[in-house]
């Protein structure tokens, strides 16, 4: 399977590392903003073609699929561009930063019938999979999810501490992980959502702190705290309060409410959530089926984000 990867930054490299572990997949073109930096990454990963033009990459012989790790504001238009070129696509989270753009991607997917998947990685982390499997078996029932998403981003930098060419967003990017995961784990749609935010950054123009409350049709509730001001432990931490146990997920790792480790090593073929996400994308293409985290499955998340944005305005 021949794949194009657009966006060789911090997250693009995570996908390149993951693909190295997946048989039968070859990255044939790397798309970046500048040729020199893109070529340097391509050399490290033995990618034969580099370009600054996504259309040129999609036109390479035999391209089957594309993975988009480009700035948030480009995801929707580029996902549509890929599908209109006859190429399956996985767009990193978030799919879009506007409800109408997310709906447009969904319409094109339905028109073309191609695989269009969104990188909602929490569905694939072994920690969250472990909880989900027990919910499906009715061994657990989610009562409350308490989530902290904390970063230190008072300057416009990426996960590697390098300057960004675009501005990140607590609502449309980081809240998207939790809004989708909460509905996925609760097993119902979100029927109530509220949000408040702190002051806007004087230069970046975004809220640096935010609080969100959610309720699912099952009765489960979620409290989400987000900050770009947090100078302390960084990342996202999920506390699952269930009818039959409490669990805390930290990316791919899981502990119980007493901080005792839970063995999730046998949940899937890897302990790397990004690799598992990519494996699902390629498997769905090969098997001609809808992937977990398809645009259709995650679209309700973006409706909720849109409704929260209207509240904040």
C-alpha cells in the first residue's frame, strides 16, 4: 500500500515511526512547508519523494492513501482534496475547526465511498481499549469521567517545543479527544454540554483555560478541565469512575483508583496508540470496510464542539 504523508512535524514523525512497524505499507511521498526540512525527514525514513504541493504527492504513481498531519485549519479542505483525487485519507485530530467544514468532509466521503478516518487516538490507546472492552461486556458501566488536559503553551510551539506556523485551540483540538471518547465509552449521545473559558491570550487570541461539562443519554457525566497555562505535569489524564471500579488512563498506560498498574499489554498487537490507529486505517482500506473513528462516527463530536463554541461567543 503506497501512502502519502503531509506534515512532517512532531505528529507526522509519530506516524512515520508507527508505519515502520506495519508490514505492506510504504510511504512514497512526504509533503512539507519547506523542501529542506521535509527532505531531511524523508532521508531519515527513506521516503523517495518530497514536495511542498499535496496535489503533486497525490499524483505519484499508485498512491492508495494519505495521512494528514498538517495545521488544523487545512484538514477539512485537504481531506476533501484527497478523496476527490480517489485517495483514502486519515486526517489527524481535529477534522476541522468549524462545523460546516466537518459536514462537508462527511458529504464527500458519502459521495466517494472512500475510507475517511479521523485520528481520534484515544479510541485506540490500549488503556482506553481495556476499559471499552469491559463496558461492552457489561462488566463496567461508566458513571463519570473526570479529565485534565494540561499543557504549557504560552508561546506558539508544538509538542517538540518548536515554533508553530499556526495556532492550536483548546476547544476544537484538545477537547475533541474527550468529547468523542466520552460518548464512545458512555455508549450514548451527548445530550447536554456547557462551557466557560478564561481570558484570551493577548497575542494568540485564544482562551488559555477552559472548563467543559457533558452529560450522555445514558446518564453518565463528564467534567473536562483544559489549560495552556499549566506549568507542571503535562498531558491528558482520564479518571473513569464506574459502577464496578475506578481507573486512571495516562495515554497508553492504565492504573486503578489506588494507582495499582493494570496490565494492558495483551489488549492489542502494540502498546502504541498511534500505530494501532494507523493499523486500523490500513486494515479498513484493505478489507473495504468502515474504520473505527470514521468521519461518520466522530461527526457528532464536532456538532457538540460547534454548540459549545456558540455558547462561548
